[in-house]
């Protein structure tokens, strides 16, 4: 049996640990790899030193790190000198570093460089090997963690820009053991599934270790083998991964990937408006050409039975208009009948409606050319006047001087 | 099976619109045909617009079944 008298408090235990550890590891040198490096506004540096078996928290205070001759980064192998300190409040120990030197390039970097060189030699970064992205994807495949920020970013951007685009998520483990294989499987699953137009492969920022799966050969090969175009969006703008290099497109962030792949509603609207006005213009041109043809026809035949010809012409035109208007009615809601001005313009061009507004057309005889100037006719010469209802002969008396 | 290709496709609609407009602009079509093209073009732009408006974001999860087929499920 143990009773309270024999036990010690947490504080007492921690104090003993502190004394022992700090006395024993007062001045030590350790080598390891930097990860989770953070340089805070306070000037202090916090990170983890690790090898393949273990890790230890590390701190290098401003007073010491201001003398560093290099910029510590994740993945760097370093040799550090300092002492162990125990932080009683939180119950952990750390190395408080006074000196630090780089010792060669970190192993992850070496592996990264090796794979990069190998893939480059195989020509796998070549632009011509890249698939082009679809202009209007219907369905976008997304490979990322179901729980990360990346997935929410992608959904948000697509919801705002292109809510009509469908999303198919294949959740994948994006860091740690087995992540590379899971990502590679996800890519090949989409290729078997086939029913997406493009794949976004993404994850948010993280340490080099976190992003490591995207630098593994399994992922690189899956991307290269994919028949579906892939946008790689790994980490932040400054992070570059093998997956970025072999993918068909590299986006700086997952949000950017979603942005790049989705034409926004507004952009599609602009395209539609463009098409619509081209359609309107060409129909307008067509009908104007038609008027001209009918005018010519009228002029050539007006010699005989002008009223009949006019009637015939108007019948054709009325017919044309009613079909035209019907077509408009059928295809559009009345309130957004944008073609109305066009219709009015065409109606105004109709010679009959001009005559009905009270104008007449004067024809020179005998050739029945339209008189466009007072000098077209001599004084005392006969000509013909055409009104909305009937034509009659007339004679020029004299020119009237313009004031 | 998940592989239906019947859904609305902007890519296709835009290709069709491009063709219609090119034909209309060539001025080579008969009046009859032009009116048809016009009607078709306007209808297509309307369909596209409706598609843009009828927007409810659809998100599914790709799930591989034990028999190696795929299913789209709602995200849990």
C-alpha cells in the first residue's frame, strides 16, 4: 500500500528531474535535422531537432540566434551546442541552443534533389507531356484530406465562382506513413471512375516532412500516368514539390487551383452576351439586306401595277416579321426581349410604314427612278407620286429657293 | 454505374453557339435556315443562363466498393 505520506507532488518530482537533467546535460553537442522551424516576432527561434528515431524540442533565443551565419530551415542537418532545460510548467524538456552550424544538406533535400534529377532525365517535366485543362469542367475531382483547410478552401471558391460545377471528393491521407500510396491510389481511382474532367490534388501548408508525400515517386508516377489533367496545389506559394513539377498545372495554393479551373458565372455571362449580340447583329444585317432586295424588286417592277407589287412586298414582309417575332416570343420571356429595339428599327425601315407616316415617294418618268434632288426633274416635267394609298401623276412647276 | 454523359455541358453548348454564330455571320444561309439558327441560338443562351442560375453546389464523395466499382455518396 502506498499512502499520501510516501508520495511526492508533481512539483517535487519535476524539480528533481530538472535538477538531474540540467546538471547532467549542461554543455552538450548534438546533431540532427531541423523541422517545424518557427522564427517568432519576439526574435526567438523554436523548432524540433530530429533523426529517424527520436526528436527533441529546441529553442534558440534571440540573444544567441542573432549571430547565426545562415538561415535555419526545415530539413537542414545541423550541429548544435547548448544545454538541456526543463520547463516545469508544461513538463517537458528541451535543448536551449547557444551555437548552431549547418552540417551538410538535410537528407530530405537530398532525396528531393535525387528524385527531381531522375524524373527530369526521364523527361517527365516536359511541357509537351502536359495535358491541357478543360475550359468548362462539369465535374472536378478533388484529392485532399477531408479535414484540412484545403478542402474547405476549394469548396468555398467553387461555390462562389461556379456553383454549377459538381465536385467529387476522394478523401486522402496527405501526410505521414502511407500518404503517398493513398494519394497515388486516389489518382488511379479517378482514372478508373473517369467521370470527372480534371483533378485538383492539394493540401495546405506544412513543414517539409508534412509535404513529403508529394515528393515521393509513387505520387509522381500516378500523376504522370493519369489520363485526366491534374492541378497540383501543395502548400503555400513558396513551397515547390515534385508533384507540382510533374502535374499538368501548378497552382500556388488550393484556393488558386479552384480559381484557375472554374470560369466564373460572370465570365460565362460575358461569353453568352457576346454570342447573343453577334446573333442579334447578324439577324439584323440579314433582314436589312432583305429589305434592300425587296426595295430593288419593287423599283424594277413598279412600272406595272405598283399597288399590287407593294401589296405583295408587304405581304412578304409581314409574313417575315410575324415569323421573326414568333421566333423571339418562343425563345424568350417577353420582359427580357432585348431584340425589341431591333424589331422597331426594322419596322421603321419598312417602306410601307414610312408611307403611312405621311411621306410619299416621287418617281422620275419614264424610268421610274426615285427622285432624290430637285434637280433630278426639269420644270414642267411630269413625275409620279406614290402614297400609302395609291399613286398619281404630278408636274414640277418650279424650283423653290432655299432660304 | 457512375458513367453517365447526359448532363449539361457548357463546353458543348459553347461549341454549338460558336457554330451557329459563324453560320449566321457568313450570311450564306437561307432566311428560313437563318431564323431556325437564330431561334436555336437564343434558346441555347437561355439554357446556359438558366444553368448558371440553377446553382446548388453538388458535392459527392468517391467511394470504391469491394467489387472494384465506384459509388458517389453524400459527404458524411
